[in-house]
């Protein structure tokens, strides 16, 4: 028997069978779970807010405007799904989970916000903003037409995959490898400490600050935006720079390697220090900035 309780505010009843289907204005259910239990939530429209607490339980509070909420629960997992009724599907979820819970949260027209859980996460939305504060291991955060924001992630051998089609991507205080993508938004990677860091956008600017490690691989590419890189600490890198109609500004001397350029139209290769890392900077029509000091990675204004 599943150790969970479902309470429905309007119906004032408790249900214990699982999975359970509830059509009501309000749902508040708490499920006892074991350490490492996974949580998964699927929403159509509305909002998703997930936070950590210090209990070995998962609590789901849902405010719905006619949609059905299905809860499938056991001590090792909890899955919540939303089913619209007669074109009415808004559900606002507030969920409390134990710290470190691996989780998935997916929305169609819903904002997704996760704070303080500090575990693996897979968060997506079609037309909403997605925000994660504190993650670990493998983390994926994506939206199609919303902004995505991630901070305080510790890779621990994992990888941060973050992107938005038409929104901005904002990453801060991450230790681990990062892959960031956008089509028409800016990408800001501030205080990112990884050995494999890549960012690509079509119509936006890219800004990066963080250490450039010997043996690391770093690539930043924009078609029509500026690319600004501010390494923290010593820089030892083999630098490849490519632009068609943009400019290049570097605080380090750009001494072209023998046979290192120009490889094509305005494409060069030069070495800074021992050249232990590989750093690739590309912009078709924007300006490429290689600046000293990693305090900030601006995507507009002063460089």
C-alpha cells in the first residue's frame, strides 16, 4: 500500500488508491519517500515551483481551474501529471521535496522555478521561463520561447546543458562543464569553472568569465553578436579567432603562429603563455573581445 495521503479542499475527502485522479479546485497531498526517490511533474499551463525542505516526504499543493491532476506515488518515486478538461488546464503547483532529490519538471505554457534542491534536474518549458538555483551532477534546463537562468551548480562529473530558442540564457557560479545554446538570445556565463565550456547563438551576444584550465576546451560562437571572454587568473591557451566583417580586440599580444593564419577570411591562430588550453572565438559580423580580469562577462554596454 502506498504511504501517501491525498486531500481535496472542496470535496473534503481523503483518497489512498494509486494512481489517483482528482478533479477539484485544490489538492494537497504528502507522500513519504526513501532517500534518493525521484520526482517528476508534467504541467500543461500555469506554473511550477519546487523547493527543498528537511522532511523525508514530498508534498504537492496544486491550485487548478478544472484540470485533472493524477498522482502516482511510491516510496521510490512520485509522478504528477496534468490533464486539461474542456480546454481548461491551468494548474499552479508548489512542491516541497527533500534536498538532493533528482527531479524532472516539464511545462507547455508554464514557468518553472526550482530553488535549493541541489540535485540532478531536467527542466523544460515550451513558452515559459525556466529557473534553477542550486543543482548537482547532470542538469538540463531548456525553453523554446522563454528565458533560462541557472546558478550555483556543481558538476561532480556531470554536465550542464542549457538553452533557449528565443530567450536569453544566464548562467552564474557553476563548477563543471557547460554547453549553452540560443538562437535569438544573449548568453551570459559568469564565474563558470569547467574544462569543457561551449556557447553558441545566432543573433545574440556571448559573455564568459571564469578560469581557462590547461588541457581545457573552450568555444564561443555568435553569428551577428559580440563575443566577450574575460579569463580569471593566468591564461595559457592556443587561441583561434575567426570573423568575417567584425573586429578583434585583445588585451594580450596577438602574435600569429607560424602557419597559423590567416587560414581563411580574417581567421588567425596565436598562442598565449604555454598554450595549454584550446580557446576558439568566432563571430561573423560582431566584435570579439579578449579581456583581462574575470569579474564580469557583459553582453552589452561597456566591454
